[in-house]
């Protein structure tokens, strides 16, 4: 299962890297795209911090400057791989506080899956935003990545 999660995070890394590259080439990144991609980066960071029992450095909807995206993305990936590699078992329960201060626990594997699924969800919104702004969305389907 660890190998599978490493593969999913590789896919997530690839997709986000392609989006960063595409946005870096734009004269102006659509505001909603910048907001959503910042949210992807922030949420991933926050989940890693919860798992690693660190204080998050970012708010969930904090706007990140585009020139910071590559470093934040790389750090998220590195931390997630550290979590996966060092996990004794993926059924471990992780306790955390939500952004509004409520206490929950979930399994590590559920949290890891959530990070991937959450990113995919918001990348789909970014694809719609690209279209709404006259830009072709990137082909980021998992099966395309695996071909």
C-alpha cells in the first residue's frame, strides 16, 4: 500500500508541476486559478503538518505568490514521502484540529487519500477556470499519466 500511495503522490506532483509551469508562462494567471492553486498547496501543507504534529505555516485560503509555488509544492511532496516512508502502518489514527478548531481523528491512509482527491477536485475547477478565461486546460487524467 505504501508503494501505491507513493505512486499517487508522484502523479499528484506531476500534475501540480505541469500546472505551475503552465501558469508561469501566462502573462496573467486568472485570479480564481491562483486562489485555487494556493489552496491546494496550503491544504497539502496543513495536512502534512497535522500528520507530523507541526504547526502549519499557512492558512487554508492564504494567497501564495506564483514564484513561491514550486518551492511550496516540492516541500509538500517531500514531507508526504517522509510520512509514507516512515509510517509503521497506514491504519494509524491521526488526531487533529480543523481550521475552525473542531477535533477529529482519521486513519493515515484516509488522510493521504484525501490530500490526493482534494488536489484532483480543485485541479478540475482550475481546468474550468482555464476554459472560462480562453485557455486550454491541461490533460491531467491519471490514465494519461500512466501511459
